[in-house]
C-alpha cells in the first residue's frame, strides 16, 4: 500500500477548504480543537513514524497551542503556516493555500476550480 500524505487540521471547514484545492488523495485529520490523551492515542500515535505528515492549523492562540502539542507528539511532521492576517485556515484565500500546498509538493487543482461563491 502506498504511503499517503496526511494533513492535520483543526476543523471540518479547514478540511473542506483543502479538499477544494487538492488534486491527489490526502488523508485530512480533524482534531476539533485540543487533543485529549484518547485522541492522541487514536489519531496521532499511528502517525508517529510516517514521513508525509503535515500540520496546518489556524494562526491564533488555539492553533498555536495545538501546533505546540503536535510538535511534541509528531517531531517529524512538517509544519505549514497560514498568515496571521488570515487567522483561520478556512478563511485563507484559496490561491494562497494552493501556493502553500504546491510548495510542499502537493498536487493541486487548476485555477478555474477555485472560484468562490
């Protein structure tokens, strides 16, 4: 089985935003906020030895707290950052996220698919 890339995000709207952009199979894990010991064991520990794990969380206090926790649990994960001016992944312009993902070697959809409602 091929090793699949994994992106860890905070919530469902972040996940939906990334699915609008990605053009390859990627497992997107939602933490829904802070990680309890049970969530760490269930969601995070199985990823400990994986190479293609990325963390993309909001640029706010809660996101920074989660990122710090994930840095301890997944020291090999790669960190992707939205700009502080956007604060939330779900509010980050699609073009910016697409560029961020391309630079991290993800395959993204072509521009016409990015039109926002």
